[in-house]
């Protein structure tokens, strides 16, 4: 006669294994008493390789060099004109040396702009070159930010895959428990069918996440000009990333205005317009041309020539040039102010978002995940004494996992805001795609439903009318 373990005792053993799978590393998930975040040499290497390999950067450097080479061209005197000619009396024969009015002609003419015009042209060209350097800075900042965002996406999808593996283990154990109860007649068949259905849905979700992981790897490889399918091994998790500091708004704004390539480019453009306006005003003054020549006459005494030419500004073109310069100078000043206003708006938006997201992350670490874990333990204890159903236990466990995913999403959104601050981007800042949440975790139920959107919801509520959170 074989001894059969009582069903409640077997279920308690299974649940103990399930809880061990789920709660084996709570401290690392919650981030309590965390050691200082380790350096990430992989990210530093990816950024360095991208900055060396991107053709956009090489293109921007070439444009800067072209703009710099423009400065000495416009700042130097125009090239002199050499005139060669002959003057002859009659058409029958060459009369040079025979007739006094027949001669060869060798003459050089040097245009001389009014004093100050060359300097103003060179100053305007130099400011244009500085504007090109600002564009180069923008490309560099954008490339680095693209790498950091792609790396963040890769960490997020790999953390979700790890979370999905834990959920698959949970549902596998749950399916075994449901089968045991069904076989002894202590549970309905629907529990077993539900567990099997959720396992199938999890496999479907894994296929999607694995495809997303390959896409993130390909994006990082494209940014550093490596083979698209070259593997990238990561060692850190999102929970290892340090929270970005929340600086004073004025300090953040001053830093952004000092580092913004768009604002620097607009400022250089305004200054170049001012130089061109000064140049247009000087165009009212005439330019000169000095000519010197010699006319050999063969056996006769040679002749020579020295003359000075002057332009006559009599058609009113210069007045229209001044009006054009005034209009362009006003347009450049308005453009600079427009860039400054947009930059300040983006700084304000990111400051509000960061101020809302950082407490959310801390709530996850110190409150939500702790309480969710306690809910799992309490629900399991009540199930052991028959006070709640097995579905309640599964709902609590899935809800805890959904909360972990919400925590990862909140960390991801916080890091995105910090990346946008570092990039000094004029684009509207927002959160990434939705978390796995209840939709990604079958069976999460009402408890897990809010988890995926906690970060976005809190940020949008605190923002109070700022730009909606869309993918950065």
C-alpha cells in the first residue's frame, strides 16, 4: 500500500518552490542598500566607437573645414587683372616701331575695396564657420544620445526577458499544482486549462521580446558601423543604473544655454548678420582700381600708363542692400530668441518630468515592490488555510511581477529624461513604449493592471500641461 501525501501539503510544497523562484533576490530588485553603481565600460566603448565611425560626423567635419577655408578667400584682395594687347595703325602690316601710335600693351589692374570691407567679409565668414562647428557639436551630441538610448532599450528588453523567464517558471509550477488538484478531484479543470493557456501566451510574448532584442542589437551595431548581427553581451541591468541628479532649475537652464549647439548657431548667425549689415552700409562708399602698364613701341621710346579707377554708386543698389541687411539682422535676432524660448521650455519640461519620475522610482524601491511582496506572502498564507482561492495566489504573484516590470519602465523613462538633458535636445521629451504590465503578463488581473503605466501616469499628472510623454 503506497502512501499518498495529502493534497494541501503537496500544494504548500509547490507554492514554497514558486515563492522561492519569485523572491530569491528581492534586495537586488528593490535596490535597497545598493552599492555604488559600477562603471559601464561597454557603454563607454559603444559611444566611443560610434563617435569614430559615424559618417554624419565625418560629413559635419568636412563642412566645418569648408567653412573655415572660406574665411581667407573673402578676407584677401581680389586677384589682379593682367591685360595684354596690341594697338596698330592700319590693317596692312604691323606698324610697331614705325608709327608712334602703334605699340604692344602690358597692363596690370588691382581692385582695391573701400577700407574695412574685407575685414567685415572675413568676420562674417568666420562666424559662419563657428556656426558650422556648432552643427558639428549637435551631430556629436545626437550620436552619443542615440547610442545611450539604444543601449537603454537593449537593457530594458533583456530585463523583460529575464522577468518573463521567472513568470514562465511560476506558471509551470502553477500548472503542475493545478494538474495535481484536478487529478485528485480537488480543483476544477478550468485552473489547469488556464495555466496551460497562459504558458502559451508567454511563449508568444517571448517571441516578440526576442525579436525586439535583435532589433536593439542591430541598431547599436549600425550606430558603430559594425555587422548588424554582431552579438553585444551586456552585464548590467536597469536596476544597476544610478538615478540621475535633480539639479536646481536655474542651474540646469544655464548649463543648457551654455551647451546648446542650436542656440550657439543662432547666436553666431545673428552676429554674422550684424557684420553683413555693417558691410552693406559700407557698400555706399566706392571701390577703387589701380592700373599700371607699359607700351613698347619697338625702336621708338616706350610709353607707360598709370591710372586710378573708382566705382560710382549712382543706381541706389546700396540702399536696398542696407534694407536687406536690416531685415536679415532682425530675422536672425528673432530666430535666436525663438531657439532660446524652445530650449527653456524643454529644460522646464525635463525638470518637471525628472522631479515626478524620481519619486516614482523611489516608491517602487521602498514601497510598491515591498508591499507587493508582502501581498504575495499574505495571500499564500491565507490560501494554505483555505481562506482564498488558488486564483488569488496566482493573481498576487503575477501582480508582483508586473510591478517589477513597472519599476523597470520607470527607471527607463527616468534615464531617457537624463539622456535628453545631456543631449540638450530641442525635441519634446517623453516616455518610451508601454511596460509589459497586465497585458504582457497573462493572469495579472486587477492588481497588476496599473503597474505598467505608473511612471507615465505620475509624470503626466505632475507635468500639468507640458508635452505628452512620447518615445524620445
